[in-house]
């Protein structure tokens, strides 16, 4: 029997991304099928999670957990139920986490359970089709789970299809490039620089030269 998250991907995520928008994926074989593993992606749109879910086989979906902003997705009870029970997000407190609380506790628990964690290392949606500064949360997680492969994914087109302030997706083709596993570096600045450079490298694979 399919769980709610798998049904959501089958009936909502895949039709929106593959039929309404259109999707091309480079090197899909590089995605992890089991965890603990961390998939990192650039963040420009609320469609990002739907697109990332669409990259996985349906049988893998129960093992995939995306981290998302608690202040946005837990704004009211109805949205909180849908986001956590159907979409399956791990709520992450941004910036104003309560003193003594661990904003990454849910992410740590998912990795301890052998899940594939989807993480947006920029921390928030940036300007359409632009990269923002990489935050340190990924470095801390990778430090605790050095055996977990880090797989970078760059998505192009979602910032135009449904960027900040848009409520309905505009049909705009989405191009995705999946990179090779990245190593954890004990030097935090070097680690963050290598993440940025990998995103920039993948971006060149999917962004037309005229842009």
C-alpha cells in the first residue's frame, strides 16, 4: 500500500514537474537510493521539493526526507499537517531558533535512521536563478555524519516557473544536473567554497550560454 508521501509524488509532484513544466535530468544514476545520504540543491522556488522528489523512483520516496523552513510551512495547523504528513518535510527553525534548541535535530534524526536527507544549503529561496551564500548547517551535519555521501543537484528554470511571490506555476522547462559525491572537509570555509564551486560547475551544464 502506498503511503501518503508516495501518493503525493505520484499524483501531484510528478504531473506538475514532468507534464506541466517539462523536465530533463543529467546523470540521474548519481542519486543515492538509500541513506544515510545528503542531497543538496540550490533553492529558488516552492517547486524545488516537488522537482527533487520527481527525480527518485517511487520505491525510494518513503526513505527521502526534505528539510524545509518551519516558520513558513508550520504557519497554521492545516499547512503544518499537509507539510509534515503528506509532503514529509523536516521542519527547520531558521535564524530565530529558541535558546537551547537544535534547529538541525530533525535532520540528524533522519540521518541516524538511514534516510536520504534533502537540504538547501543556501537556507532560503534566493533571487530567480541566482545562487546565495552557503550557510554552515551542512558543514555541521557532514561533520557528524562523515560517512554520508553528499550529492549536489543544480536545478535551472524553477525560479522563473514559480519564484518568490508567485502562487501559480508558469510552464517553463526545468533542467537538472546531478553531480558526483562531494567529500566533507574539516576546514569549514574550504568546504563551503567547494560546495559553491560545484553548484557553479553544474550550473554551466544546464544554463544556456545566452543567459
